[in-house]
């Protein structure tokens, strides 16, 4: 393990997966750019692969089995295709715009839940680093609003797992006040293809330029968005899209 940033680490496995995937895709798709969480790459426009080699590294280090490998294909700020492997659970999810979402060869659909008291909702990790104070204040407000109204609230520690589990209906919603492209792009495609509503904190459609990543079963999208908008009022999240990543 090597420290990177505030309360964050990278492992030798993160680097190995990213380098192997980068090399494979450079050979097979030389005209498409590549952006990896650990070693960077193409952050410009046009087609590019976006990889999180180990999403949920802290879970992986501690032996918690919610760890994902997340790969997306994006065009400008629109993710088009996503693949998520949750290897410790033995699951692989994939989707592209049009043909639906799949888990291990079987189609998946988002939940049909319609009431918050019957919903299980995942909330993303608290932020770290110099800009975390505003994010964490809003996250605390979201928790305060969900506590008396949602069926169950979870913090799973992996954005890839959160969004994949929304896609297959295990979770009814996922709320993350962040949108790093390697964390969210693949899962956003998969959850959207499964019928979930994917949006920014202001309710606008999700793109790689969004400030937040809100995924919800269709009939829960309104109540969930209401909670997020109330919790983020007066913050930068209320203004929505930040621009392309």
C-alpha cells in the first residue's frame, strides 16, 4: 500500500490491473483514449475508456467483499457502455445504451419500489481532502432526512457496487455527492439501462460533468430527489453540472 491524498491509499493490485487493462485496450482499440484512476491519461474529448482498477480499495484491504473493477466507454461527457465486475461476489454486470443491462448473462431491472419506508438506499462515502466540508455537511443532512423516512440506509464503500446493485434491484437508490468518472461512469450506464433514473443533485440528467450521482428506481426518483435538493440547498450541488470531465 502507498498513501495518496487525505486518508486514501493505492495498492500494487490497483496499479497492476490498470496497467494490464491499459495495455490490452491500447492493443485492441488503438484509436480510443484511456483514463485510469491511478495513472491518469486522456481527460479530453472524444471516445475514451475510463477505468477504476479497484473500486473500494479500503474494503479490499480489510477483506470486505464489496470491491469492484469498473470500466466504461465514454464519448465526451456521455458514458455509453459499462462493465462492472464484483469478483468477490462472483458477479459481472454490463450494459450499453439500447440493449438493456445484464448480470452474468441474465437481464436485470431496477426495483419497482415506490415508497421510501420500503426502500433500501445506499449513501456514498463522506468526502476527504480540502473541499470535503461542504460535501460532508450536505451528506449529514441527507442522512438526517433519510433516518426517519427510509426503510434502510447503507454505506457500502464502493460506488461501483452501489450502482450495480441499483441496476439489479437489490438497492432501491444510491446517493453520492461526487462524480469522479472512474467511480461512476460504468455504473451509471448499467443502472440507466436497467431502468433506473440517473441524475445530478439538481434533477438534471446525469453526465460526466454532473456534480453528484443520484440513481433511483423510477417510482422513487421524485421523493429521493426531494431529499437531496433540500439537503444541498445553498451549496454548489444545487447548481448542478460542473462541466465535462
